C-alpha cells in the first residue's frame, strides 16, 4: 500500500548511521549497485565502500534497485565469485 511504502521510506531515512561498523569491519564486503537505482546512487555506494579497504563494488549498468530480481543469474555469478574468492583467501 502507499502507506506502507511511506512508512518504509521514513524508517530507512531515520535509521541510525552504522558506517563506523563498516569502517572497522576487517573482512571483505561486497556492494552490488544498480546504475539506475533512484534511491541509492552508485556514488553513495562508492563512498561507503571506501570505508573498508577490503570492499568490492560491482555496478550493474542496466539495473535499478533490485538486481537480484532484475538480473538474477548475473547477480548470483557476482556473489558466487566473491564468495569463492573470500573462501580461497581464508584458507591461506
């Protein structure tokens, strides 16, 4: 409903800032962004990723906010590749 969307938007806007957690997290982090996302810009994702030296960013050029639905196979490939790389590096 329109009311639910409005309440969700307000909750997302007013939630606490946890960027310090990302900055102190010493593990790899994967960000997946959509170039056409009207709510979270690629630039915003890039700024967040800069807080963690182990972060990786993948941008889907033809996707908005829901890449896992808009490009499920490509999203799965990105996540799988990242997970395998993390697993391999943890075994060293």
